[in-house]
C-alpha cells in the first residue's frame, strides 16, 4: 500500500511470511538458533586464523556475549532439556547473561533458588 509499493499498478515483489517452505518459517526453531551459534563460531574462528590470533580475547568475549543473547532468545522456543544442554555446552557464556535473563531462564527451567544463586555467582565472574 502507498505510493512506493507499486509501479504502474504492478507489484514488484512478494514475500511469503511464515508459510511452509518459506525462509521465515524455519526461523525461531531450536535448530535455527543452534545453527546461528555454530555459524558465528566458525566465522570468528576463520577470522582469528586470518589475523594470526591477534584479537582472540576480544573475539572470545564478543562470541560469549552473542551466544548468551542467542540462548536467551531461543529459550522460549525450545524444550527445557535442549535448553539445559545448550547452557552446559556453552557454560562459558553464562557470565554474559544479564541478571534478569538468568532469573527468566531459571524460571523457565524450574530451577531452584540455589541454582539461581549459583548462576548469578557465575555471571558475576566476567572474563
């Protein structure tokens, strides 16, 4: 709709959104989020090699922050079992979760107050 949507009354493009087979229908699945993490790690591993590991510390920190962000966003889309596996696999990203995100994850996973305190202690120890 509007003056920019059509030229000579003809639609210029169409976008199938959240329909079977469309790209957006594959988004927000646990597999999609895991693939994003793996792609990011591969991309930065190649960059680290290219730069002769000159920026390892900075890249490592950036990766952990991004992984924490991805895990938090995917928490509502995946099963608790899969979420726990990811938290264990990428436990070095736990220090990069915000306090509110840790509380939300503990709530989602039905973790005890003791587990919450342990995760908060880990989060306080940023690398």
